[in-house]
C-alpha cells in the first residue's frame, strides 16, 4: 500500500483486464503507487560545501567528486535523499517490506485496519470456491470481486495469509499465485554520517506505510521537513507536511493538503509551503503560507506557530517553494487571469517572488520568456546566493534566469523525446554559484545506446563537461537506451 510499489506488480488479479476489480485496483494503485508522469527526480545532489555529490544511480546511491569519480554503492535504492547543512550527514528514505499482519498493522490507522479485515473476509470465500487456474475468473466471480474495496490490496493479501486456518493454503496448493505473495511497503527515513566515503547509520527518524515524497533539511541542522502521501479508509488522497527532529522524537504535524516541495526559511526557524484551500469546478486554489517551527533560540515550539498567508496561488501538487537568504520566497504557480485569449501564456506555471514583509507577489519571468519555459516552471533550482534560477523544461532544455538582470539564458538546448525525458531527465542542482549539474547531451557516443550524460556546466565560461563519462554501465543505465528483448537474448546467447 505504499506509493513506491510498481503500479501493477503487486495488484491481485492483475490478469483480469476486463473485470471491474482490475479497473478499480489500477485507479487506486496509480494514485497510491505514485504513477506520476510529471515528476522529475533529483539524481545529483551536491553537498553544501560542494565537495561531494549524492548520485541516485541505477544501481543505488553513490558519492561523486567534482570530476565525476564515483564511490562504491553506499546503499541500495533510496529516495528521496538530502544532505544536512554540515555536509557530513545525509537523510535518506529507504524502502522495506512487512510480510506479516502483526508487523504491518502497526503502521496502519485503526480505520484502515478494519477496512482491510473486512475486505479480506469478503474475499476469502471467493478464493476458496474458485476452480481452475488463477488467471481466469467467471463473470459471477468478477461481479463479486468488484464489490470488494481493494484500495489496500497488498495489506489484504498479508491479512489473508496470516489469518488462514489452512483451508486457503490447501486450496492454492503448491503453485502460489503472485498476488498472494504481496507485502506492505514501508518507507524508513534514516540519518547517516558520511565518513571516509562510507555511510554509517546513526538513527532511524521515522517509519511509515505512507510514501515519503520529499525531504528538506533545515539550515540549523535540527530537523527535516517531510512530505508524505497516503490514502485514508475512504480512499481519499492525503498529503501531509511534518517535521522530524534529527535528534529523534515524535513527528510534528504542520499541515495537510500541501504541495510537494516546501522549504525552510534562511535561519531554519520556519517552514514555507503551499496548501490547498478550496476549489470551484476545475479550478483549485492554494495559499503560500509560513509557520514558525523553532523559536529565536532554535528550540522547538510546543506547537507550530500561527499561519502567515503570503499569497493566493493556483494549487499544483508539484508546486515548489524556495526561501532566499535575504528573506524573499520564490515559488511556482499559474498566474490565472480570466478572461484570456486561447493562446495566452498567462495560465502557464510561472515563477514568482514575495517578500514576507509586504506579501505582494511579483513575477520573476518576463512575459516574453514564458513560452520558452513551457509549463514546468515548478522544476527549478536556486543558486546558493539566490541570484540565479535554473529551470528544466518539459522537453529537457535547461534555462538559467538571472533574477536581478531579468535575463534568461539557455544552457542546454537539445530537446529530448518523451521516452528519453522520462527515463533520463533529472532536476538541475547547483554545486556553487557558478557550476550547475543537469542532464545533457552525451559527451561522446560509444555503442549507440548512450542518450544523455550528467553534465557540469560553468555559467561564467559557458561550457560544460561530462561527469558520467567514465561511470560503469550498471550505474548509468538510466542515461542509456533500454535494451530490446533481442539485445538481451543476444547477450545471453553469447
């Protein structure tokens, strides 16, 4: 029931393409499992001191230096992941599985546990009465199945296994269908110390059956902000913003119904985020808000401070907020203006800036530049000094906006086809005020499979160089064309 699982790999009855259960389960799983076409992952994250980068490669997480030299794998699949401000600690979300109901139930709310038990009770007699193989179901069975709530299908399967009196195991026999091997996915947020190119676990900060979407460190090093997504017992999507203390302790709930990318104020004492506040028809409105988490002495407040509303926005679940050192806040939102011409750029996602002292948002991008940024301005990264903003566009081009000079420069001009973009494109990340890392065209073409490189680009010189040129194939697989079945079979034949 975790957003990290593949859309169909853990669904029971996944071969029932024509059954309502299959359709309902796919809809639930696509929301619950994070089939998010719009998402752009962060694959390279530089430490605040610029000495090393965390690289979320195809074979796990590595460290890399400024020349692109990779360390051995630090740990397996982990996402999201971030550096702490001391450049010697990392917070990473690891993924585990619970295969027994006793272990899984502790992460589920009481009403979800009850719903899972009820669904299992309805499903069990259908499975016991089934004849034939597990890939084919009668119309009568399908009618019964579609009336069972399978929102938490993985948990239902775990419950069925643990509460079986032996009859179900006997009915299934030796050929256990894939859907009965399900497990409940757990996200684990952990704090690591980086030492001598290795990651040493210091503390587990949080465990959840929800899906951790974002981890953002406070500049005072005392906490991380976490955004997690889940579904409640009614099937409603819930997105929660909370704070985890790096010293340990219970999570501090801040807001619900938030966009994915919040940020801490420059002093690390307050959180800025966009929260959904209402809807009218297809229009969903949001609010850019700020709440204090720590007092003036960096002590945790008993409760988050009062909400300071800074701007009304068009709500986007991917809206991003970044706080500058001078106190201003950069955020993404569509600038909705009605009525508008059919080809108007005013309803595209754009970048704005607001000073909390005045709460008057102003656009950062001139009207003449809006077409070039497309409809993905929310995927932006601010340089450490707050002067430059890099944006990766929906076709893979990368632009850099000089905030003070209102100048837009294209630093990566090659468009990527949709499949390459989904596979290879990642969030740009600043190593310094001059050096920017992004996904760019390959420095060389070796065997024809190379479609992109990790590029380090110098703003001052206007030149880039490949960091991933010497990476092993297992690390850079996401930058290559996927192998065809014929190619795979050819390798096996050799």
